[in-house]
C-alpha cells in the first residue's frame, strides 16, 4: 500500500476542506455586497494555498479528492463573487473530464451555461451545451445528453429560432421518454410549450404545461415546480386569465423559499407586476416592478435589467407618469439592442409605441411600432404582429392615413388567422374536448406542494455503520408499530379511493349540467349567448363592476342591408353573413367579454374595464373589418356593413342594465338614421327612443 495514501488520511482531508470553507470571510459569504478588499485578500490566499491543498486531498482520496478540492475552490470563488470564479468552474470541468468524473464535469458545465445565459451570451451557452452534448454521447450518458439538448432548445428559443428550438426540445423529450424519466420528460415538454406559445398554439401549450406541473409536483424539486408555476402564470396572463396567472406566480414565489435566488425572483416579480397592472392594481404593480429592478441589479444581468425596465416602464405609464415610463422603456430597449436580445427588443418597442398611442402622440408612436413589426415578421411572432398592427391601425386612423390603417388592419387579421388560439375559441360551443379551460381547471384544483419538502426523486439513501446491539431490542415494538401503520394507511387509501369515486361521479354530473346549460344558453346558428342568457350574464357583470367601481361598455349593433342579401341570395347566404359577423366580433373580443345574439340580425357585446373612447374604438374596428372582408367572402356580400350604438355604465351613469341598454339602443337608432355603416355613442341627456321594439324585448329578457 502506498504509505502516502492510507485510509486514515481521508477524514483529515475532509476536515481540511471544511476548515477551508469556514475560513471564508463573512463579507464573502454574504450574498449582498462583499467587501472587495477582503475578497481580493482571501482569493489571493486561496490561490497560494490551492496547490498544497490539492496535493493533500489527492494523497488522502486520490483523484476524487483532487477533483473535490477544485470544486471547493470554484464554490468559494462564486460565493465571494470573485471575478475569476468562471475560470475555476472551467478548470473543474476540464479536470473532471480528464479523470472521467461525470457528475462534477456536467455540474461545472451547467454552472457555466447558466452564467452565460444570465449575461445574455447565447453563443457561449450554445458552445457549452454542445460541448456537454458531445461528451455525454461519447460516454453514453443518456440523461446528460437529454439535458444538453434541452439547454440548446432554450438557447435557440431565446435567440428567436423557434424551429430549431422545437427540434431540440423534441429530441430531449424522446431521450428522456426512452429512458423512462418522467421528470425529465415533463421538463422537456415544458420547454416545448414555450415554442408552441410563441406560435399561438395555446390549447396545446396549456395542456403540456399543466401535465408537466402534475408530474413535477410528484417527482420534481421545489425550484422545478416553481419554474412550472411561473411558465403557466405567464401563459395564463397572455390568455387574459388573470386569476389563474396570479395564483401561478404567487405559488412560484412561495416555492422559492425564504431566501429566493435573485434572478428567478426578479422574473416572477416582473410577471406579477404585469398581471396586477392588467387587473387595474397599479400601485402594487409598480412596487413589484421596483422590487424586480432591485433583484436584477444584484445579479448584474443585462437581460434582467431589460425585463425589469419593461415592467417598470409600463407600470409608470399606467399610473399616469407617462414621460417617466417612456424614459425607462427606451433605456431598457437600448440594453436589449446592446445584448442582441431580439424578442425583448420587440416587446420593449411595442410597449413604447403602445404608451405613445395612449398619450395621443400618434406620429411619434409609428417608429417604435415599425421596429416591433420588423422583428415580429423576422421571427414569425404572430401574437406580436397582431398587437402591433392593431396599434398601428389606431395611429394611422388618428393621423388620417386611411390606406395605411387599412393595411395595418389586414396584417392584424392575417396574424389572427395564423393563430390557433382563435380557432380554439371558435370551436368552444361544439368541441368541449379541445377546450383549454379543462386543463386550466386541473391547474386551479392542484394542491400546491410544501416549499421546504424535498421531492421524492431528490431523496437519496444514505449508508451508515451497523446497528448497535441496543437497537435490536427495539425491533419487535418497531415491527408492531409498522404493522399498525400499514393497516392505518390501507384504511386511509380505501377512504381516499371512495372519496375519489364520489368526486368523479359529482364531476360527471356537473359536466352534464354544464353541457345542458350551454345547449339552452347558446344560439344554435352562431354559438353566441341567447338574449335571455346574455341579460343574466350582463346583470352579474354589472353587479361585479359596481362593487369594484369599474366601467362596463355595451355595444348594440345590427347588419345593414341584411334583407337584400336574403332576397338576392337566399336564407343560406343570410346565415353565412351572420356567421361572418359573429367570427369578426369574436376575434376582436377578449376571453372574458360577452357576445350575444339579440335576435335576427341584431347582436350585443359587453366588455368590462373599457371607457367610452376605448369602446368606440373597438366598435370602429369591428365595423371596419366587416366592410373590408364582406366583398371577399364566399359568397361575396358587397354592401354588407353594420351600425353600432355604444353606451357605458360607470359610477357616474349608474349600473342599471335596462337604462344601459336604452342608451345604447338610442345610439343605434341614431346611427341608422344617420345613413348606416357608422358608430354612434351615448349622448348625455338624450331622450330614449320612443316605442323601441328592442327595449321592450330587453325588458322581457331581464324579467326572465
């Protein structure tokens, strides 16, 4: 036996390494702001002592001890925020690879990849992940091969290459699935869903995300569960489901524990700020944006600074500090340009244009909107193209540029046509199996895991010394206790099974009840709410708005020249005209807006949170799309248009549904008398239309 490597030296090696860590100055261990002088002194001492410590560790534990000593150097350098800590991780990766130590090699590459991603150095991320992929395939390590493919997918998605990202994610999923790794498969599907979300395939995205979360709650780590909750929260925010989004982001923050890492904390605070802003809670939204700015500042991440600037600029504009918000957005946009983060640059450009349109500075808004449009066309981001085109249409219309406004409206329509989310919405009445809200209900019903409980997959069996003799005296009582616990657990399992059966039967009955209610409440031709169902839903919406002091817009409209279409082309063509108008109206509305068929060729729309100007703009967009699309429809319907009356319920005008309808109905009569194909809004003090048929029928619907 080598006299310099006796077994008794191994405890001494471990003690030495532990002492090394404890000697780290308090300033270096503090994650806040280490003292540069103390850190420099300590790192110089570490560099001088490192060769001797590695020699001692190698003598005590061989190559494994030397690798562990290098790993300690890297960890301590990172904790001390040393400028050279990345060099230590690179040395660890190379030394571990040369010695055939897989876990420290791939662990070091993972740290290097994460640091490069936070610096927004996507080229470095891809180089590191390709290196890990080549090594994993050379060693036949399928788990690390899948992890490297997943990292390459994230890098491709971040750099605006969705086709390559989808290929990498599917390759990773295939490897994980072939290995029987449910946790890895769930993580891969979560990554794939981000690509599908960018392409507007929201139904598939929600299903993949919720399924991944269900698996990770059973087998994943708390930080992985937190990442899934964050991804779902961001998705639900894009779908307009703010309650689900808020629940997801709050769970994501809770699962990070009492001392969350700054970078994921900043991401979640940015997301929650956006959700709160969309819900109208502006001051909490600004507070979260400020907290996210501070968290990302501690990381020094330029991507984080850009994301925080996006949230903070939008929040400042929402609270009425428009110029200050624009300054923040422009600074963040310059950061995004500097790090070549194209998707973030497009979001910041769109946000700047959106704020300028809201401030009435329409000509100034055209430049940032053009930048966002160019990036959206380059990266094929249909959701961005739709939103940018809508804002461009508003700006061009305000400037009197009719041809440009028409072109922008056409781009918005074409982008919507490519997005399967709207196709899913159009199938809600006839295809319940494809509804994304089924997965949403599963998400809302999930029981969140405890933040401090390790996942089963993360628990490792630990070896130990043989049991002492006194432990055997406890064997019989222990066995009896275990037998009793087994009996108790079996009883609990049986009760849970019975409870599950009862719950399943109850859910089946509720599903049948919902289906029956939908058949009664939906118009069979258009899938819209019937007049009576709309009246009930509007009454509930007005009561909710009254409690929270929010406005509700009501649009009443009908088709112009509808009788001529029926007479010239027959009733089938008339039905097709109704379906065309229904599709256009549905495409303009949010998921929680109401759309109803009053009867014949007459429709109703209700939107919470819109003031009179916004409601009038929405009505103009609907009217514009009908006029533009009708001649190109099959069969062609030249001359088809709609007339719309708009009224608002708010604290000043009251929330009575009958009064609200009378005011919108009177505005519609005024639009008809004014020549049709126009939008008219409620005028203060205007007398209601006498002997209105619609007003009488609306009163009957409210009574029912």
